[in-house]
C-alpha cells in the first residue's frame, strides 16, 4: 500500500466517510484480488499496479503448479491493461495459448503477453545489447518488457568484447539511448566496456550461457558486480524481465 | 532411548524383574522394530515415538529404493496411530495408494498420511504464511504436520514483502497465533517482516523457488539466518515438515 | 507497528481524538525514538519492545562506530527496563563501563546488560548445553538472554557427542527442561543427538569453533540444518543471543 | 573514447586538420593524462570525464600503494572540477589532508573530496535509506556522490524491515524522490520492501554488516539479487559510491 | 612402478640380462596392458595390482563411453583374479551381464564383480554401519569390496544418531571389529558418535542422501572432516568403494 | 578491430579514398558478417579470423537455439577455410550432418569440422595427454583443434598419476613436444607431474570426470591453478577447444 | 561410555553391588572429570582414554580462553600418562611452559606434550612425508602424535610431485612403512602419487599452504578427496594431529 | 628426473660405469641438494633447473618459517646462476638483504633476486599489461621473471576496459609482442579484450584487487576462465611469477 492510499484512508475515517471496520476491511482486501483454487487462496493479485497506465501486470510462471498458473492467468485476463507472463516452458506456452488465444508469444523467449490496446506512441530510447547468440532469449525478454512500458527499443546482438569492432559498430545506438540493458554470459565483461563508452545508466544482466566454471551465470554475475565502470548496476542471472522493467522505469523519468 | 526408560530398565534389573542379558536384549531391540528385505535389515522403526499421543510416525521417502519404502510403510501401517510419509514423488504416490488405500494424499504436497482415528479437538493456533504461490506446497506440508500434532492451523498465502498490504491483511492471524511458520523463497525476507510484527516464535522455511542467484534456496536460507528480527529460527530448504513439527511441539507447551 | 496499534490509531482518528496529520505524525514518530549525532539521525530506537514486561531492549554493538554506539546506549539507559548490548569488544566493554557504571558484564561473553530491577521469580526451565569449552561464550550469551526474559536456566557444558557419557550425564536436565539451546562448533552433531533424546524444541547454535574445513562455523551450521532429528531449528553462527531470545519466548507460552 | 570523439577525429583527418600520425597520437594520448612514478606510468587519468560539468573525477584509493596514490591525487588536483577519493583508510585520510588541505573529509565515510566551486543549485530528489546504524558509512558515501553530481539528497537511516513503522515514517520521502538508494546488511530485505512501496528505480547496496552466515555481505547481496520487487538493481557489497553515481546519472535524465 | 621393480630392472641392465633399450621398453610397456578402440589406446590396465592375491582389479564405469567400457571389461576378464566394476547404471548392468554372464550383480548397489575362485576363508572383522535406509547402497558397496579383499564383514544399518538406542544395539559389533566403515548422509554425525565409542580406525563415507542444504553430500562431508572424534578419516561422497578398500587394507595389517 | 585496420582506415580518410561516413560505415560493418533470422541479427561472424591461413572459424553450438545454429553454420560454410563447430549434442550432430554432408564428425567428441582443403604439412609437435579413459573426449577435442591449426599431434591417454609407470612410458613424447596439453579430472594432479618432467609450456584442462566432491570439475580446476609446477597454465573445465587453440598458437611461434 | 562399561554397570545393579541411584550417578559422573572455573563447569575430561596404555590425553588449545585452558591443563597434568596440547600459539606456549615446566615443546609445531615416562620401545613403522617446506609444521605434528602412540616414525620432507625424483628418493621408506601420512598444500597431489606407489593405507593431510585459489587448503582438500588412488583417506585441513592419531591406531593393529 | 637423465643413468649401469647401488644413490640424491635445519631436512633444492642457462632458481618465501627460508637462500646463493625469491614480506626483505647484500629488490614487488652475471642480450618481446594501478605489483613480478628468463619486456599499465582508449593507445605493443601477460582484478575483463585484439597467446593473471564480491580475486579468476577469447589461459590469483615464467618459456620457442 502506497503512502498516498494510507493518507486517503485516514482522511475517510476522520471525516466519517468510512468506519474503522471499513478501513480495516480496505486494508485487508484492497487492492488485492484473491485467486482461489479448491477453496484455498493460491494468489493475491496486485491489481493496483496493473491499473496504472503502462505498467504491465506480471506473472512469474516458473515454480507454479499448472492449475494455479491457469487460474491466475484467467483472473488477470479478466481485467484490462497489458499483461506479461514470464518463464513459461514450451509445453505450457502451447497449453496456455490454446486456452487463451488472446495471448501472444514473443519469439525466442519464454514470455506470453497481451499488449495494451491503445498504447501511446513509444517515447525515449532504450538500448538492448547482448554478447552472444546464446544471450538473445534474455535480451529479447528485456526488450519486450521495456516496450510494454512505453519505451522505444533498439537492439544490437552478438557483439561481445573479444571482437570490439562488433560492439563499436553500434555507434549510433551508443550515442542516442537514454538507458542501456547489456546482456552477457561467460565472463560478463561487456557491461564494463559499454559502461566506459557511454555516460548513461547501464543495467547488466548475467546469463547462464557458458559451461564449466561459468557456474550457470555466477561468473558473469560476479564480473558485473565488480565492474570497473561506475554506471553499471546488476540484476539476477537471466533476469531479462527485471532489467527491462527498470529500464522502462528510468526511461519514463 | 530416553532417560526415563533407562531408569526403568535399571530398576527392573535391580529388583530382579529382568536379568542382565534381558536388559541388554532390551537395549538392543527396544523400542526399535526391524524391517527386513531379502534377509537384511533395511530399517529400524522407532515405534516409541509413534506410540505417544499425537506424535505421528514419519517416513522420509526420498532416497529410499521403492522396495525398501514399501516394506517400511507396510510395517508402520500395522501399528495404530497417525502416520506421515513425506517427499513422495507423484509416481510413488499412485503406487503406494493403490497398495495401501488407507493412505490419504494431502493436496499440493508430496505427503501421504493416515490421521489418528480419534483425534482430540485441535488446540492452540499455528499461523502458516507463505510469500508466493510457488511456496504453497511447502507451506501445506507444514500445515498438515502441525494439524497431525493436534494444532489448529490457519494459513495466509501469497503475501510476500514487495506488497506489504498483502501481508498486513493477515492482521487477525498475526494477532492471535501462538507460533508462526513463514515460508518464502527468493530473498527470504518475509520472516523478518513477520518477526517484527509479532512477539511470538517464527519458524522460517526457505524454499527452492526462484532462479539464478536463488541457488535452489540458498539465498533465502541465508536471508533467514541473518534475519534482523530476533524471534526467527530456521530449518532446511523446503523442510515444511520440520517447521510444522516444531510448531506443533511449541504449540503443546 | 503492530496491528493493535493500527486499529487504535484509526479509532482515534474516527472518533476525533486525533487529526489525520496527528495520525501521520504518530505513524512517523512513534514508537520510535530518534538518536541524533551531529544533527543526523543515527538510530531509531524501538521503545515499544523494551517497554513490555520482560523483553529486554537490545543493541548490537558490532559494526557501529563507537560514537554512534555510545549515543544509543545513553539514550536507552535513560528509559527503565532491562537492557542488553551484544557483541561488544573487550576494549569497548571497558570504555562503556567506565562511562555507564550501571552496566554489568556477563562473564565469558561480549555482553553488557542491565537487569530489570523488580524482576519476577523466573519460571519454566530452559536447558543450555554446549559441545566444547570453546563454545561456552556463545552458550553463556544464550543463557543470559533467556534469564533476562524471565526463564530459569540450567547449563551443561563440554558434553560433545564423541563422548556420549558426558552428554547422558545431563539426564535430569534433559528430562525436565521445556526448551533446549544446544551450542556446538566443528561438525555440529550435538543438536541431532539431543534432539533424539527429548521431545521438546531444540534451538541449535553453530559456533565458529574449529579450523580448516570448519569454515568459521559453516560446517556446523550445515550439519544442524540437515539434522535428522525433527525437533531442531537453527540460528546464525555464534548467535547465542537469538537462541536465548527464542527460548525465552517459547518458555513464556 | 566516445563515438562522438571518434567521428570528430575522423573529420579532422578527412578535412586535413590532422595528419594520420596526429590522429594516432590523439588516440594514444588523449584524453588520458599519464602519472609517472620513478619513470614508470602508474596511472592513466581519464581527464575527459572530469571535465564534463557535474561529473566528479574519482580515485579508488584501496589497493594502491601510498606513493602511487599521492602522485595521482596531486595530478588530479591540478585540474579544476569536483574530485572524489574513495575507500581511504583513517591513516591515509590524515596523511593526504595534511598534504592537500583543500580536500574535505565526509563525516562517517572513507571519502575525501573537493566540491565544484560554482555548483548549480541541486535539482531532483534522490532518497538514500539504510537499514541499520552500521550501514550509515556506506549510505553517506552514496549521498555524497549523488550530491557531487548535482542532486538534492534526503536520507532516512536505521529503518530496517523488522520494525516496519520505522520505514513507513519516511512517507514523504518515499512519495517524492525520483530514484532511491537503499543500503542494508544482514538479510538485505529492505530494498524489496521499499521497492514494493514506490514505482521508481531502487538501487540496492548490500553491506558487510552482520556476522557468521552474513559472509561479509554475500547474504545481503543474494537477497537483493533475488528481490521479488521488479524495480530493484544491485551494486557490489559496500559500493555506496557506485549506487550514488548511478542515482546521480538517473536523476539527470 | 614400485621401487622393487626399479631395482630389479637396474640389476638386469647391470648384469647384462637386458639392454638399455629393453629396459626403456619395459619402463614404457610393463606392467601396463593397453586397450585399443579403433586403433587408439583408450585404457592402460594396471595388471600388476590385479595379480597380487586378494586385490581386486577395479574399473570405474562412470564417465566412460559404453564402447570403451566394454572393451576394458573384456580385457580384464581375460585375466584371472577378482574383478570389480563400480558405478554402473541399471541399463549398463543389464547390457554387461548379457554379454559377460560370469559377472555377478551385488544387490542394492551399482557394482558388478567376479569373485576369486579359490578365496581363502575371510579373516579379521570389518564393521560397516550406516545411518539411514537411503545410505544402504553405499554401505553395501563398501561391504562388497572389503569382502573381495578377504575380510569378514558385519553390517548394522539404519542406526542414525537421532535414535541412539538404534546404534547402541550394535554393541557386539562395536566391541569386536578391527576397523569400521560408517556411512551417513544429511548432517553426517554418525562417525563422530561411533568414533567416540570405539578405539579403532573409523572410515567415514558421506552420502548424497538428503535435500536442500545437504548439497548433495557436502554437509555430511564437512561434518565428518570436522569430527571431534580423533579416529575418523574421510573419503569422497558416496565413495563406498574407497572406504571398503582401505578397510580391507587395514584389516590385512 | 586490430590496430592495423584502424591505421589503414584513417589513411583512407586522410587521403580522400573514403569519406567520414564511409569510414563509419566500415567501422560498423566490417569485418563482421551479419546472420539474420526472421529479420533480426542473431550473429555477427568474425570473418577476418577465418580468412587468415590456418585459423579455423569456430562456432560454439551449446546454448544456441537450433534455428540460429543452422543459419550460422550455413553462412560459415559459404566461405572457404577450415571450420569447427564445438559442443554439439548427438542429436544435433545427426541433424547438421544430414543437412551439411561436408561436415565431418571427430570420433569421441562433440565436434563437427571441415578441414582446409590444401593444408600444408603439419609442423611442430604438440603432446596431448590425459589421465583417464573418461577424459578422452576432451583430449580429442584439443588434438583436433591443434591439428586444424597446422600442428603435428601425438596423444598418450589413460596415464594418470596413481600409476606413474603409465605416464613415464610416454618418455619419447615428453622429450620431443614443443608444448603439452594435459587433460585430467578428479584431483587434476597430472599437469603438475608432467610439468615437473618437461621444461615446455603445459596447458592444463580440468574435466568434469569424477563424482561427489569432484564438483563437476572444480576440484581438478583448483588443483591445476595451484600447481607447484611453474610451467602450467589453465583453461576452463572441459575446454579442450581452448587448450588446443593455444597449443596451436604457441606451436606456430 | 563403551558397551563393556554398560554391561558391568548392569551387573552391579543386578547383583546388588549398586543401587539404581548409584548407577545413575555413575552414568552421570564417570569416567568424566569436571574442571571448574568460577564455580562453573568449563570442561569434562575424558579420563578413561588417557588411562589406557599409549593413548595420549589430548587438549585442543585453539578457541579456548586462556583461563579455561590453564585450568584444564593443570587438571590433566595431575594424572599420569602421556599428554598432548595442540594448536597452541607462540605466546601461550611461553606462558604455559613458564607455569608447567614439565611440558615440552615440539620444534616447528604448535604442540606441547609430556611423554609417558616408561614408554615401551616403538614398534611398527609409520612414514610421514610432506610436499614442501611450508608443510613441515603439520607433518611434525603428525609424527609427534604417532610417536606418542608407540610407533616408530620416519620422515621425508619437501618431496612434492613437480620433482618426482625428490619423492622417488624415499624408496626405502616407501617399501617398509605399514601406514603413511602424506602432508601437502597447494594442489594436494602428493597422496595420489604416493598412493599409487604403495599398497598400504595413506592418510592425506591438506595444509593451508599456498595463496589465491588455494583457498586456505580447500583446493588441496578437494584434490585429496578426489584422489584416483584407492588407498587414500583424508582428514581436515592442517589436522596433523588426527592423521598421526589414526596412523598410530592402524600401526597397533 | 627428466627422461634424458634416466636413459643416461641406465647406460651408465649397462656399461659398468655405475653399480646398481650407485644408480639408486643417484636416483635418491641427484639432482637434489638437501638443506638441513637442526639435523632435519627442511628442503630439497632442485639444482638441475637452476643450472640450465636462463632458468632462474625460484624460492617461494610465503609459508616458510624464517629460519628455514634463510637456510635455503644461503644454500641457493652458494651456486651460480640467476635466483628469484617471491612473496617476501617487507620485513623479511629488509632482514634478508641485510644478510645477503647481493640480493636486489624489485621495486613495487615482493621479490628479491640475483640476475645472471653474463646474461645474453634479451630476445623476443613479451608484453605485460595491467588494468589498474593496484595491479602493478603483480605485473612487475611477471615482467621481472620474463626478463630473468631472457626476454625483452615492455609494459603498459592502468589500461582497464572501462576506458578503451587507454588500452588502444598500446597499439605498437599489441602489434609486436610474441606473447602477452595481462593482469587484472575486479571483473577481470581485460584479457578477453586484449585476446580479441591479438592472435598471440595471452596469459591472464587475476589479482586480488577489488572488494566485496571481488572475493579476493575469485571473480577476476572466473571471468578469465570463461573468457570468450580463445587464446587466453589462466594462472592462480596474484601469480605474476607463474605468468612471467610461462611467457618466458613460450618466448624461447
């Protein structure tokens, strides 16, 4: 609950528009919408966020039982606004699209989404770069999220640091974007190099690409946390969603 | 062997009710019941615990070969009292229920159980909360165990700390329970927040929900061990059983 | 802020005893007392907890600059009730006692404290056991905290599992306590053995005693988290305070 | 070298304002200024960054030999503009201030700095929050950097999640800042809670506060990387500088 | 090459029984027997070991391609003496036994073996204990190896430390064996307790039984390495073979 | 982009052979060849490397979606010169060879390749040794790469340090090679022993062979990094490709 | 308590030589001797072990407060038989020897000891080898302990595997000892090589010698746990004491 | 012992120039020179290596007791040829130079050395680069070693990847060296970028520079092991010596 809502609620009580019990009821039930499965609450949807313009409602599919997931998606689709479902397996993508044909699948990612029908023209430029072909899925997830939040997005892929000219060929993008998402696995060096070339915020996403001492993305994560470029912040391994979300937030400022 | 039994045994010897050899025989064979498989001992069942009122006998299925597991379950079912089998795979649940129809399956969990036929009315209130939909399986395991130990249990699910109002809506439960089980994956922050809102013991259960730097529950585990709330203790990752068991024990005090 | 306080505050507003601004002021300032250092807030003391009977106010000295620490201690001493300062270095103990002679030092620990003047007779029995002589400091911290919370405490030290008779000689204590704190370093096996001998909650405290692959307490911590005894929960390495606090809480139920 | 400079250099060559050798000389020597020690290059100062309005030139003192450090500071002070030296030990602070009296020491931090003489009035609001008194040093470092980059900064300290009212009392700040820096040790849960209360970017800084399984900040770091709030990005342990820098960058957008 | 062989070889050269080139040839080719696959050497069998009385020749199946494995087994079977193949998957067990019917499968393990036809009566007693039913496979592997090396073996299974009476019932075995193998997963506490009850060498085998913070046997391994009993040494996780081998060696002394 | 190219480009601009825009175009597009998939760039091939004599063009298959992989392979095959595709699964090997019959499969490895048609006679000798049969796949990958780079390669397999005579029988190879690749799993001791026997560079490759505390090759990796032989450098776990590549480079010097 | 004692105690009770309370008293107090410090028990000495011929009583000094340590040493010295105090700092060695002149200091180690006055002539040969000069302290600790347990000990130091001839020069020792202790830091490869040269048990001791990725002995520890020689078991990092103790035990068989 | 020596020795025996016992004596004592301390062997010097032209004899000071170190240095100085002592603390440098004035101290490093009196003119060029001022000590160690092995060395320091122009200004060096040593801490990205710019072997040295998640060099180490440039091999953290040694070896080829 945001501070604004708390103040409003207190005013309602103070001015007699609400009783204490009503206020407590509000505090308990709003803006959460309950999803039930066999009589039990399996999810509390945060409807408030979804209702603000340009903020997609987001469902993390991974780890949820399919029945729970389907119930939650159904409830979310019953409300207007953009919707995003992340980390959906191939099998579940098929199953969910069969049932909810209004969902679109973003190529190369594990994301299903429904865009806002009357989206404003995108504003601001978010640059999404990645180091190798194996990082494209995560980068595309970031790009999708930033677009759903109203940003214009340009991508530049397979431009890792062992071939600097591949990165430097993105000159126009490096010069013009307001915020960057840089996705890399293995040693995770690309955000440092990009960070040194621009004076804008760089959001680094380590990926689980690589093998052996890549440790499923840990090496890239550590590399990014220790970046010698000061304008780099980091999100979880393979968390294209989070990077795109924050890029979208920054782009709105 | 509990100290009480030791004293009793010594008295028996002292007062001639038992010879030394009988006593040693007792020490070797009681209260353990042996399960054999192809002539070899594959399990030593602790029958004593199961015979005390309200303590379920517990079998951890994971890691056991199916033949061993079935032998042990059969033996355990031959005695009265509540029985609980944890971490059973879907396939084994079907196979065991086919053979032992008296076993019930707890929805959303990997548990099979047989409740005590003449259970007393539950007493005391145990609150079981969880952070996300993905944590429900573990939370339900904890709730089941606490109920088998005679507690009244109320649950409040999908109430993670990034939406505080979802947690604060559990006001009534937070005010009335004697002990709490709080289940969370990812950053594992929920027990700290709950711990700050109540002055009762909070048993924190990290789950393997999450991905990347969640490291299969390690991040949540570390978060809980470092909780800035003083009333939090922790059990193993995904160990809903242990949390429910201790909550049941505390609730009996 | 506890739910009770929220309800009361709303009632005050509803019934005109408080304006909305007063309520917000309350929400901002109460029950927190601010400590300033050179005009800046360096601590927000949670006075509410300290004011409840038998709950000590607790200050973690470690990591705080000395000036900040002294300011906070001074403010805390200006209020009645028990006070506990943990993880104080030898040098700081001397310095603080010189300035605040009312503080007592608990032998063998890094704790300073002020007991409640009119404490009720202790009730309930908490058993505190430890595995080796090196674990005594942590065990004594736990015992001190449980006593400050109104419990009767008995200790049994240097009784590790490689000499079972040393543990079994604690028969009387094992039979009579309501809750146990078991402190051990190295392999951390003692809570499992104690847990198997009693049917009460056991709070395990790993210590940093040991060397090499003890990894500063990590091995003991892992051993305890994987305990095959179901009644064991765990706190952070060397966290005698937390264990004693939870034992005190459980003992009050 | 930024793309703009590359284009300019190429133009100079194309239009005869520079020979190829001059261009290569530029590429080799500019905008880097060399620091020599006993005839050897010990640092290549990036003068370009410092020359842009509101970007401080930054020197990381940690790990450098004192002689190298002093040489570098002397050279940097010879140019105009804001200067920041981070991670300076107490002893070195004294030594450097004795030699360079124009350096100011930021209270509670290991930072020395020289502010820009004619700084514009700060614009935009950056909120810097921290969980405990032990986290103040890192938070103050972040606040200092953001101020040096032209931001208005408000702080709210010792407001960890185990006492939610301490955090909620920052209502005004939570409502008005454009970007947040949240500093926390131990379980690192605070960024998740703050992230759920605001819809602005939150930069999380784990600190090495805590003990035992805090692992020098690793637990807090992992907690933050796994935050269930989508608007959280993370920097290295104790990296107040980086967080303040990115907050300053975002605030300028 | 053992020192004895080196001396013999030098003598042969010195006394003219061998030329230098023959000696080098010996050094290159003996006592190694080469296995070829498609013209390439895929294994160098150490025939010397297998030829000494009572030392089985051992093949680790894991990690080998099936074709390589079969070639090696075939070659080994062409020589007399005991043979042991460890870590064979179920599927490979079937396939190998079909082809080499002289191989026997040890129940509950992944081992195939051929015992020495004219084995002497076993001598000396090796005690093999394990903590839980899930540890039986590893314990049986150890028992098999010790038997192949000529020892008499007695086992006592499912006797973990949370039920001490289950362990103490092995009184006779604890009193009479010359060396012990103790197999345990989870917290790995059993070797410490056994080590305290006997004054013979105890070889501890951690197993991968457990879940969550058991980390595939790492917790048990660390527990054993930190054992407070001085007579405990440790082998790799699930390495029943190695423990049985060393127990067999010790038993021969 | 190599420095030579930069100089050439600048000269072109300076002497009017290229406009600034053409130069930038060059910087953006050369010597990279773009691979498109559904209109998007999925790879930037570094054609320059492949065009130099004896440097194979290399494609890492792992982590790439099959569609991306096939597009990239097709493009690469359209150019002359040696080509190597590493870490290809069995299924993909079949699928790719069906489509591109010109690709050969290197026995025992996951590599597909096309050798240069008119390769010069190999020069210099590279020694490739491995410790166990399970390490052959990685060793063969290294041998293949060194051969593709023009080296003569000799191998000596299954010669681990627990049977020194198996290693010493490689006397001729140890005496004559210019550089060594030593492949080992488990404790990774072989490079230290080889390193002590030769005074040439030794490139150590840890493999994921082993189980339990082998941790997928980490133990071998650590052993090699800590080698007491000074002539040992290390590559990533299972990175036969990298070791062969560097051996090939050194062999050309 | 050993099973023998239990049987004896039961007989005493059965035959009227002891009452039940006396038996319980025995169980509580024997064979443990209590050390008090300021009225509290700080140690329970296991007098039984020390009383058996040739088993030294052992005190681990590390982690104990000096006052506790001195009390324990004083009590132990009051009984006859060999005594060993391990991991004593230089400062404490001086302090303890000043107070207890009967203690001897073993050169190059942190051990104080008192040998048994009338020790029998040593029997059996234990070989103690180490890899580098830095490992001598740990090796000497092992040698001392084995000698205190009645073994004849020969040492061979600084014979690491990167110079095989340094190891092979120990031919006579390798041929004649009954059991080996092999001490090594860095990559910990020496036990594997020694293990391959002998057919006796090898007890491997990793040391904390090395730097960087040696991780304080972890790399050596992992190397030894993964030894490809089957006759190797492992003890904790720097645990010369434990290795010497087990070697002594084995040597007595 | 190298294979050449073995052959020579065998020939001596075969042709009567040596008896078997003499040969064994040789095998035991040559080319090792023993250092004694109080009658015990504390080091076996490998004199053979030092006697070959241009190979320095190397002593690792770290971990050795001072007395042992001094004995070893004295013995080494009694022989001709270059000598290098690494990882010497400041205090020991003073102490050793006082005693052995012929030792020189390499500025900025912990190395003492004695160069060969009649060194040939250096040949071949080794490039030594480092990322930051904090890495200079390690880089200088590498440069010193390569020089002692006869190479010409050029350095380029403080040229990390966040300011690419600082690296690109080393154009001439990048174009002309035969082998590179690249030293970097923090994220360790520099070897990847250098590796992409050159087609020569790159030896990467991670340093312990950095803080927090740099983990004393582990992050840099992991980054380098996962380098996307194929020509990179890695040595231990801070192991400038090893990198310089291998660079020197490669340079001689």
